[in-house]
C-alpha cells in the first residue's frame, strides 16, 4: 500500500474512501460479462481474464469504472428500480466517491493503483439493453477509463482511495501529475 505521505494534501486527504462494489470481466469483445468477487489487476494490461489484457500494453482504457450512484441516476431517469451492472459492460462499480472529481486521478483499490483518464462514453448497445433512450441517459454518466500503473489483487469490498502520484524521476515524463 502507499505510505500515508502519498495521500492528497490538505482537506482532500480527509475524503472518506469509497468502496469497490462489483467486478465484471469479458473474455471477448461483445462477450458475456462474468461477475467475479476478486481479480488480479495486471500492470499496463488490464484485469486478468478480461479481453482488454490482450490489447496493446499501456492503453488508457485497460479498465472501465462507473459508480453505483451513476447507475442509480440512470435507473431513476429511465423510471426503473435498478440496473444490473453487467448490462452497462463496465469492469468496476464503486460507491461513495464523486466520479466527477476522479478524472485524471490515481485510485488505490486493494494492492493495485489505477490512473483514470478519459470519460467512458456509452455506445449504441445501451439502447438495446436499456431501451431507446439508454445511450442518451448514460451520456455524462458512463464512468471513466483507467490504466493500471501498479498491479495487485482487488476484491469486492475493498476501499477505493485517491492517492497522490509519486513524481517521475524521468524529466521527459508524460505523467500528467508532474509539474
């Protein structure tokens, strides 16, 4: 785990951690989503058993993350009680953290560290599974893409904590957090 000195400074370090609520893996593109209780996050690749691990190492879309709160907002807007996370085809469902504040942040889940990047926009398949307004309702609530910068084991129930990145010792680093 990261040493306490790496947590965000000032009031941000007192933000209550979130929680990992759900994990889903797809063995192939457009394949069925398999819910699991734990998985190994492989540095620069993705989640073990997910088809993204077979892609080019270093991709910014190794893992997709959505919040339980976003899922509930989507369900409310569609007028339904709940949505099975597997239908949304994201890898991780977290709760207790504001997704809008997590873009371009580092998150520790279990012993793995993830770096979030781009918004994970919904595809037209959401109209198939959620109804004709599915994609539109998910816009802005599709979650985030992330890459794994430190591999490790993650499990449902693990805390999700924002962590301060360590500055790169390489002067030409493309690390967005270096100044």
